[in-house]
């Protein structure tokens, strides 16, 4: 019975907070060309309850929110002493082949190898990259408005010509 209680306590949510993230910041181009290789660098800093026996690493997945698929995954070692860490994970990815406003989700994991609890610490953030030229909004108007603007412009041009006599 005591063994069962110990196992339940080890898997409880209170025991799962092995790490705390202090800061997660991603650096990426806000505009790129279609089919261009780009890099998303995510710097992760934090602290884990580390006794030096378990190995920690950070992983970043890039999720294309248009297709809802993971398009890049990379990890970087933190090491055995994770009580105070700051690492950068680099993800390379190719942009879509068309002009589009491209939404990405940046998923961050801190993983402990060999531990019993706290396998993953997860956070997500969003990024948007403009691929190619931003589409120009269409101008929808009433035909009467267009005619009124044209008549006004013509009137101003005629008035200008009449008030400025040409010299020969």
C-alpha cells in the first residue's frame, strides 16, 4: 500500500513542476520570399530542480498553422546542471511557395532524461511571417462615387487652365 501511495504521489501534478521558464524569445524574419530558407532562433532561459544526475535538453517545434503540421523540430542540450540555464535552439525551415501571411506556432519543450517526473515543460507562442508581396486590398466603391470624383477632378483641371493664361 505504501508503494502505491508513493507511485501516486510521484505522478501528481504538484510533482510535475520540475522546471520554471524565465524567458522564451524567438527571433525570425517578419518578411521573406516564397521558397526561401529561413531560420527561427528561440532562446530559452529558466531553472530546473537538478541534482546533477539527470540530463536536460530543450526542443523547439515549428508548427505550420495553415496545415496544422510540424515542419521543423530541433533540440539543444542543456546538460546535467540545469539549475540556471539559457540556450538557443535553431530551426531551419523553407517558406511556402506562394504569397501568403504565414502563421506559425512555436512550441517549446524542456525534457529531462532519466527522471521519474516532469518529463516535459511546454509553452507555445505565435509568429507571423509575410511571404512575398502583401496583397493589395481591392477598392470597392459605388459607380456614382467614382463619377463624382472624376467630375470634381475634371472641374479642378479646367479651372486651373482658365486661371492661368498662356503667354506666347
